[in-house]
C-alpha cells in the first residue's frame, strides 16, 4: 500500500480538491483507493456526497476508540472508499490530549485494518496540530498543493521544518513526494517564477540527507477551472461531474505522474 498525506497549513490552496480528485483518478485507473478525511470541516466527505450523522459514524468515532475502521469506511464508487469526517472532530484534539498514544493512534488503527488497498490518501486539516501530526506518523509520503504565489514559498519552508522534525523523531520513513501547483495561470510571469524557484530548490536538495531529497515539483499543473469549483456542490468528483473538463484532464495526468514516480 502506498500512503500519502495531502497537507498545507494554509486554506484555499486546492488541498481537498486535490485529495478527492486524485483519489477518484487513481480509482478510475483500477487502483483500490481509500480517502481518509481528518479535516473537521469535512469538505472531502461533502465533496463525495457523504455527511456524518447519528446513523453514520465518522473518523471522530475512530480516533476516540468508539469504532473500528471497518465500521466507519464507506464505498462511494468503484475502487473508491471514504472514511468520512464530521464537525465533532474539532473537539478530538482536546479528548486525545490525555492519551499516551495520541501521536500514533491513527497509524495503529490503520495497521489493524484488514482491507487490502493500493493507495491510502489522507486529507489533512489546514493546520499543523495533533490531527495532522497523526497523519504524518501514519503515512510514508506527503503531497503539498501550492498556489504559485510568493507567500506560498514562506509557507512551504514552515511545512518542510515540520516534516523534518516528524521524520527525525517519530517516522523515519516519511518523505516529501512533491509539490503540485493548483489554480495555475500559465500565462502569468508570477506563476512561472514561483514554480521555477520550487523546481530549483528541489534540484539543489538532491543527494542531501533530508526528507525532500527526492521530491519534485510535478509537471502537471492544475489549471483554474470552474468545473472543479462546481463539482463539490453536487457531491461528485470532477470525473462524475465533468469528465471532459480541463480539471478532469489535469487530475488524470497528476495521478499518472504520481503512479509512474513510485
């Protein structure tokens, strides 16, 4: 199983859109894929048409030892499963504060799960708290969606610091797979300069003993596309809502690039 955390502490950069549609593209290609939503906003769950309630437990019940992963996971399409989130998850950091295994709880739950899948993708909250830390401990790879703005470079440096700390202290397998540029305007000088800076940074890191020494700036750019913004309101991935759109083409290309780069 290949495990990937999609993370960025800044909201509005295409994180959830990337997590959902990357999973949908991988599933479309025949890969057994599971999306785990640990963002209390539950946007990934809503994007795929699921909302937690009294009759549908969420990742909150999983992390507070009220349910097993098999009790929470739902199949939402062929080859695609979802572990939904809920607003209750906003209180879980307080509830987990007294647990001795609070940093490894998600990892342990995943290890106990019998479902055989090819890809596990975790949609992290837009913060660097206990929930995101659980994701970084549980996975082997990180994908960072980034808007091509200069302030995004500052945010990237903070993310790299966090990844380095977790890799050095808790999860030695953890590495940065790469950065994917979202809401990309290819005709602007700013987008070209920022993406060039990131590519150069990763090129300079080759051979160094860092978790990003093999990271890449993916060649696939996720272009601005109104269909990507519309799809969540219908509870559908871009492949269900507008399979012939630029958004669908871009996420198909990203999925192929990620699969080929394994």
